[in-house]
């Protein structure tokens, strides 16, 4: 008889074992994808640097390490942003489960695509995904709104201490 796998089967164990990492990735897909691509580009630069060093071109090898470190730094920042979004997802999911769908819970998370993704994942798991999707659509957000509102208005906002604090310390105002 086919149906749901029994509790102790390998498929059941794999499904449960992969649930947490998949939830982590789905809470912040954009930062994780950007970080992964940045790390791959950094690996390419390191490979080129190692090839230059193997050919005894010390200056070229050192110069090629500089962009590699920049790409790895970007990957690290993206990873930190992904972790922050995951923490935010956990916080919002807990609030949605406790109080149900309330627009004022989702409004502070509307200004950034990464925050909206975390809120949408939390809403999916809390059972109010359609209401959250409708709410964000009513605010005018679509899939192609990738940049945070503050950055779209002022590209130098990435350098503002308040923006960085809001990005990496969610819930701390």
C-alpha cells in the first residue's frame, strides 16, 4: 500500500533532516543566492591567483587575490544578511501563530524584498500566506522590487549606520 512513509523509514528521516536547512534557505532566498554566487566568483579569482603564483608571477598572484577577497567579503555580508532574515522569519512566525494575521505585523517588513520574503515564509507556515500576499500587493510590491525602498531612493543609504543596524539587527530599534 502506497501512502505516507512510516515514521522510521529513511525517506521520513531525510525529509525531517532537510526541513530545517530548507526552511533556512527559503526564509531568505535572495541573500543566500547572492552569497553563493559571490563565493563562486571569489573561488574563480583565487584559482586564477594560484595559477599565477604557480607560474611564479608573484605580483599578478597578489593582485588577483584582492578582488577575490572582495567577493568573499560580499559573500560573508550576504550570509550575515541571510542569518538576520532567518531570525526575523522566526520572530514573525511566532507572532503570526500567536495573534494571527495582522497587517501591522507585516508593515515594518514591507520596505525590503529580503524582509518580505522572510515574512512571506513565516506567513506560509502560520497559514496566512494568501492574506500576506494580498497585503503586499495592495502596498504595490511586486516580484521585481528587489532593492530596499531606502536604497532605491538614495543609493548611498548602504553606507548609513541606521540602515546597517536595521539590516543586521532586526527588531532592535
